[in-house]
C-alpha cells in the first residue's frame, strides 16, 4: 500500500506531530470526503506500507522526525512546492529563500532522488508575468542544482470555488493572463531548457492536453517507476481511478482531510472554505486517530 500524505492538506507543515503519533500507533482513521460519517481504518504498520509520499511547502517540522521513520523501516519521498507567486495569491506560503534552504537541508538528509521540486500551478497574471516566472524558475533551479533530479510543472486549473476567489481578487487589480499558443510554446520550451541546464528531468502534472510535444513528459506524482528505481520495490501499476483522467498517479490511500491547510493559496482545490480551515485547526487534536 502507498500512503499519500497528502493531496488534501500539508501534513509535514502543520500536522507533523499528529502524523508521527499515528505512525507510533500503527494506524489512522480517515473520514470519507463525500460522507464524513464513513470512516476508513488505514494501517500505518511498516509491514503494510510500501512507500509514503509527502506533499508539502514546508517539511521543516517533519525533518527532525524522519530519523524515526528510518528506524521503523519506512520508505518515503517528498513532493516539495517552491513557487514565486505574489502574496495576493499565496498569502501565507514560506518565502523562496527559506524554502530553498529547507529543500537543500532535506536533500542533504535523504538524497536528491527523493525530493521532487514542484513549480505548480503556474499562475500568469498582470502582477506575475511569464517572464517573471522564467526568471524565478531559473534562479530557483540554479540554487537547487544537485539537490533534486526532477522538476514538475503544471498550469493553473480552475474549480468553482477557486474561480470565486480569483474573481474577488479582480477587485484588487489582479487579472489572470492567458498566453497565445506561440508564446505558451516558447514559455514551456524555456522552462525545459532551464531544467536541462540544471540537470533536472521535467514532468507535467495532470495536464489535460499534455506537454509531451514541448519536451515535458507526462508525470506521475505517485510514480511506480520512480519507486522501483529509488527503493527497489514493486508496487501497483494501476492508475488511481479516484484522480482526474489526466493524472497518471498509481493507486494510493490518502490520509489527509480537506479544508485543513492554512496556507490559504487562492487557487487551491483542497480548500473550499477558509473559515472551515480555521474551525478545523482549532478542533485539531494531535492525539486523535483522524486528522480532523
């Protein structure tokens, strides 16, 4: 079994204590997102867990606990997001400089094969142009050279609740920009060249139209081939049917809960109601079997 920790919230940043408590207990419980009264029991026994995949913007609270995961025999890797969006879009995310420092520290500890750099979603606006993104990607890539072997990108996907949040920002002067086909192709090819220059493979994440023709392979965040290469483990090759059609990830069990991440990224699909996030954070008990 592969554990996803988590697409639904940032467990390393905000729930590291809860997570390690559940590792020690050997299980956690997860409410069904569509019906919270339906509770799943998920074993976290090392004999039952093949790999843990962490998604995060700040793994620092978890880094000091990784030695315990190592002692218990867990295999794990990180999907680590470092973006350079303005605060109006990413109001509470860590700054680029401390994020790079933490990324390098994590890679020093577990190796560059186990820390993937995510620059996604790319949000192009009147305050954050494609040129701005290219400059930032180039700078970050040069500082992460040798600390990761994989860059993952995607363009902004919108959902009803994220569209509402973006529209509210229009009143504050923010406008999302769309590149025409020629400019978009040049933009993506420039990112590909930056990745190549810095010794990184580049993959897309759940891009409906794909970017393969521009030099970006369709990626899998939960990647059976990567797991076999890095850990020597054979896991399921079956695509996760609960993810979007364009998502290539293999099957996993997510132990997170929606509306629990206080980074409050405007475009985040996992946060529908910021008020609910505040209430859920206040109710959170690190000793509870369930995150919420």
